[in-house]
C-alpha cells in the first residue's frame, strides 16, 4: 500500500488558457479601470436594451430619479435644520420646520419607491440578459461552418466564451447599472454640497478617498489570488469529476481508488485553503488601514466644518446637511468602487464572449441567393483538393468522382485515405479549397449549405448518441408520421431494439436520467441506421456505420441498405471490400487520391491496389 505521507505528484498544470487575463489583471490600476469603464457600460446597456428595452429604461430611469430625490431630500433637510436652529420658542420652530419636513419625508418616500422599482427592473433584466446571451452563443456555435471545429483557435475561444464569458453577461449588466447608480448618487451629493458651499466639495473627496483606496486594494488582492488559484481550482474540479462522475464510478471502485483520489483532492484543497486564509488576513489589514485613514479623513472633515462654523463661513443648518450629505456620498462611493471593480473583472470575461461572437459571425456561411436543389441527377466532384486547418498534408488531392441518381457508389480505401472527408465535401459540410462540387449544374458554393443538407442523410460511424427519447433519436425532431417511423426502424432492425425498451419509443436513451435506458453499441448502430432512413433524402451516405461490428454484420447491413434504398442514391464508405462487391461503381482512395475506379470485376481485372486488398481480406476471412 502507498505510504499516506508520501507526497503526491500533481502533475504540470497548463496555465496558458486559464491565465489568459492574469497579466491584464496584475496591472489593474485605477486608471486602467477608469479608461475601460465607459465602453463596458455602453456595451452592458446595449445588451440590456436587446434583452428588454422596457426593463433597461426602467432600471436606468428609476435610478436617475432616485438620485434626484436624494439631492432634493438633502436640500430640504437644510430647510428643516435652518428652522430648528433659528431663535424663538421650540413649538414655533418645529412649526416652521414642518413644510420642509414634509418635503424631506416625501423625498424619502419617493426615493424608496424608485429604488424598489429600479431593483425590480434590474432583477428582471438578469435572467433576460442571460437568456439572450446564451441563445446568441448556441445560435452561433450550431451555425458556423463545420470546419471551424477543426480549428484549435476556435475551440479555445469557444471554451473561454462558454465556460465563463456567457455566464457573465447578467452580472456585467447589473454591475454597470450599479456603478451608474452609485455615480448618480455621488453626483447628487456633490451637487448638493456645491449648492451649500463650494468649499464642502473638496471635503467630500477627503472623506471618501481612503475608503476608495482600501476597496481597490482589497479587490485587486482578491483578483490576483483568484487567478493564481485557477490551475489548482481546475485540478480540484477534475478530481471532483472523477469522484462523482458516472463514467469513472465503476473504475474508482474496482481499482479501490477512493482513498488515493480523496488524498489528491485534499492536497489541492488544503493548498487552496491556505492561500484563501492568507487572502482573508491581508484583506482585513487593508480594510482596517482604509477605515483608520477614513476615520482620520472624516475627523479632518468635521474639524474643517467646525472651523467654517466658527468663522461664520457656513451656517449651522448647512453644516448639519453637509454631514448627512458626506455620509451618503461615502456610501455611494464605496458602492461605486465595488461595482466598478466587479464590472471590470466581469468585463474581461464578457469581452471573451463578445470576441467569440464576432469571430463566429465571420465564420458563418455567406448569404447565397441561389435556391438549393431538392434532388439531382448527377453529383460530381472535379479536381477537389482539401486540407484541414493546421494540417501540413492535404486530406484530398485533385479528386474527381461522379454519382448518378439511383446508383450505389462505394468509396473504399484504408483508414485515413480521405473517404470521410470526400463524403463531407459532397454533402456540403466542408468546402474544398480547390476544384468544385456540383449538383447537376449548381456549384454547391453558390447555394445555402443548410438547405443543401436537407437532401442528404448520413449514417456515420461516430454517430451521436442523443440523450433524447428513442423516437427523437430516429426522427431528429421532424414529424413524418408513424408509418415512416415504423418502416425506418424496421429496415434498420431498430424495431426489435425498441420493442424491448420499457416505454417503447418514449424511452429516454440516457441512463443519467430516471427511467432512462442504456443501449449497446450494436443497438445504437441500428438506431443510427433507422435515423438515416427516416430522413428520406435522395442521397444516403453510409460512412462505416458498422466499424465496431464484424465484417459479416457490416455486409448484412449494407445488403439491407441496398435492398431498401428504394431508388435512392447510396454512397457506401468502408475499408472492408467484401461489403461493396455489388456497388455500381467503386472508387479506391489512397493517401487522398483516387487511384482506381470501376466495378468490382473491372477492378479485379486491373489487378491493382483493390485486387490486392480484396484478395488479402478474402484470405483473412476464409
Ligand atoms: P478515412 O475516412 O478514409 O478514414 P478521413 O477522410 O477521415 O479518412 O481522413 C483523411 C485524412 O485527413 C487523414 O490523414 C486524417 O488524419 C485527416 N483528418 C481527418 N479529419 C481531420 C480533422 N478534423 N483535422 C485534421 N485532419 C483530419
């Protein structure tokens, strides 16, 4: 048994992606924040407007009105104090203060009402903004050209936008509005002080500056600590997944790894905890220093006010109001600092989201006016060349093939020879860099790829196991009637699979949910075949759907597909040559090139690669 004291190897943790902003954060100076802020506020307001114009206007409008009532209330306070501090018997002074008092009460009531309205509008905005941002993200991820998913840069950006950026949309908006609100509060107070006596304005600054410093400092400490902790956090999260995930649950038990994993978790968690405790201490110190200095500042303010009073520069009532105003200004300022820091931090992540969106938009297929064909009499590829992004070698080199309506065509060749890539190009999933693909006279580059894809059905080797019901796994959300569903399932042999499910077609094919069922690889494959048939498209592409099965099963399936193709054009892709004997035409691919083409008999006579491989495989199966 391993020594529990032995230090654990926690491995290298990649910093790059997760610390993309550390450098930026490290230099979060006050001015940097201030400079970026207006743009962020504009972006946030624009997003709030997109989510709900009414709530956006209400949130900002109510806050503005709140600021106005604050100022009004403070000014009315001067009236109250002036009346109370004047000479004469008390009942008379109170009576004189009454009108101002009513104004103060009214202002306070209205301010409370507007604040409630603003709070309501803001909390309504949050879920709406989140929804708009998420829908924008997933609307784009599902529309960008498939090739984007082969680009590591796209993946990085997507990961950043998805894991953090999109979730920040709501808080960017609320931080922006909070910052605006606090700013309005400060302006109101400053206005009041300016009206009361100009010298009171610098006093406000003196009273609020130390707090502002402490707030910025403590926030920066938190950010830098959080950033330093990101790799540890990720590691902890990954171990947590292993401890609590279905896929690893069996092995955690069979290899009795529990203790080991928990120990690893604890090592990271303890390190993290130490750092967090240190942070708490440093933040407390900063806050204490800030508050002490703030106290000194406030003391100085009162001293200055006292002097002003003594020399008769301001009346007592004005000084009293100034004290109240400065207190209110301090609160607004600390709110502003908090909201600003938050806005800046959230803004960094949110910018990831915006950057991703604009990148994804540039990857959307262009508008194409030519209507897509609904069928074809001949699909042809001429001199098609295609290289995956980031690859040195082309996956296809000047490949030409032809597919006529009603034919059964086969692409054969060894793994990696380019069969799948070619099929994806023919069905409009990728666009070739050289050569052209036409559906009759139409160049696929000129038609909307999404519309073109309506005419193709693909049964792929790595088909998705959709966590949906059996029915949706075949219909893919379309409704072509029970008849169609049943016949597609029958042809694929999926009917037998479904008959055994507890709720038939309504069974959820995902064990992570209650009443969900699990299918075997072979059963899933039948569902995938049924899906291809149900689509009822003029071109059916079967891309090694049986790779996980043996040669005999593949042969049987291809035969079934051929028999039930019902006049459809079928493209079979495989590296098992016995399955395609009866195809109308066979293309042999080798290292991205078509090296031979013809019927089985013709290719056997040529005595080339096909004949070689066929003989080799036939011997192996014998
Ligand atoms: P086949 O279907 O004949 O097995 P593919 O068309 O899948 O072959 O692959 C052709 C070549 O392109 C292979 O060298 C493969 O490594 C490469 N390739 C396939 N998919 C990608 C991808 N998404 N990104 C980069 N290279 C790829």
